[in-house]
């Protein structure tokens, strides 16, 4: 027998896998990359955690499909922010179920705990997820709370022993922490800390983006996670790198919806990299150029040549970059 596990790297998903691998079932942990979870440089950490509980690991890139099919038209709506949790879970289960044949696997497992999350882990929500996933063969097992739910096919058929599964419910994590201590599991993600869509400041950025541009692509999601975001007076978007890592990431992941704000090489200007949306009008371009200079180490009493797209502007930096606060997307 083999199972595919929906895997976040959190304690619940790790414990769910261990409950199944301890029964001699092979497990491949699937981490679904929606673009709103851990960045790709964290995938090695997730793989390490999967292997700690006896599972193989695979990243499944669903970024384009998630934007197209889930994020902007969820059947069951959003949580407190921009998180379509029920539809998100349903879609992941749907994809995983359709991977069973290619992965030579028999059923699906998840670390969900009944009643732990108010939107997506209510009994009614689990039923809604099943419909979205098209789980007609009853192949989704939730080992952490299985004894509180009707037996699934893998339990009924004896593929796994239902008596070795658990009956955890609610938001108290003491049972999970006790199991982690018992099994020596110390490396796991903090609960609920992985999805940007649940964070208010990021949800604000998405809402602002959609007011001006309905065509969000995965590169646009990447850029939403980088830099300081400003919406200027006449509607242009300005992004200013926060540090060297931001500067490098913005340079290494080009976005054709933006022009780099470039300075004359002879001025040898050091500081934040800035990018302005290509639809900016002249007023926003001038403002952006002056503010971009203010976020560098350029002396504030000089005139500089600034290039934005095909246009050359001659401007002085703003003396005080704090005026940017008015335009921050927050």
C-alpha cells in the first residue's frame, strides 16, 4: 500500500504521516506550491521534515492553476482575509486524487484535525471539501481525527488499522505536542504560519493589485512578496527594495509590467532598487524618480539623470523619504 499526503511541514501533517508509515504504508508527502506558501528555498526544510517521519517528498507546482481556478472565484468564499481555505483544500485533494495512478498510490492522507480551524475543518467544511475534490471512492483519510469521522475505504478494506488512528479535535494542541515528545519530533513549522493569504498586510496588497489589474500571474505574486509597495497619486505602482536580498530578487525575476528606475552610471549611486509600473503618467514618473533617489545614498542637493523606460528625467531627490508613508499599500 502507498499513500499520498498533503504536506505543509507543520506538526499535524507530520504526525499524520507517522501514524501511517508506522503501519508499514509507504507515503509520499506532497507539498502544493500555490505561490502563497514557503518560498522555494524552504523546500529543503520541508523535505527534511517529511523524511523525519518516514516519507518521500515531492513539490507539486499549481501556481498558475491556483490563480486561474481557485483564488478569485471560490465557491465557498474567503476566510478573514483573502484565504479561500475550503476551495483551496478541495483543489489540493482533487489534484492529489488524480495523481494516485501516476504515483502508483492507493489513497490520500491529511493532517487536518476536526474543529481546529473555524473555516476549513468543521464537519460541514470537510463534506464540502470532499465534494470539491470529487472523492467519490472515499479515499481521503484524516488520521488525526479519523475515529470521529465515518470510516473511509482504506479503513473499511483493512488497508490501514482504524484502531491505530486518533480522535483528536478542537484547537488545544496538547495531544499533538505530547505525541511529538513521545516520537522525538522537534523540527516542525508553527501552526498556521505558512499561508500569506491569511495575513492582513498581504491581503491588502492583493486587493490593491486587483483594483488596477485583474490579470495576476505567478510573477506578479512573486513581486507582491518583495519590497515596499506604494500606490502613487495617479495610480502607478512603485516598488522599492527593502534590502540587498529584495534588490537581487527583483532583478533576477523580471516583470514586464514594470520599468526599472535607472541612474546614470557616472553618478555611482548606491541604494535600493526601484521599479515603476509601465502605465505611469508623467507626474507619477517624476515623483517616483525623486523618491527612488531618496532611498539611495545620493546627496540630496544635486540634479540627477534618471531613466524610466525610454524616458530621461532630470530631478533632485526628495530631502525626506518619509513622505512615502502616505502612499504605502497597507
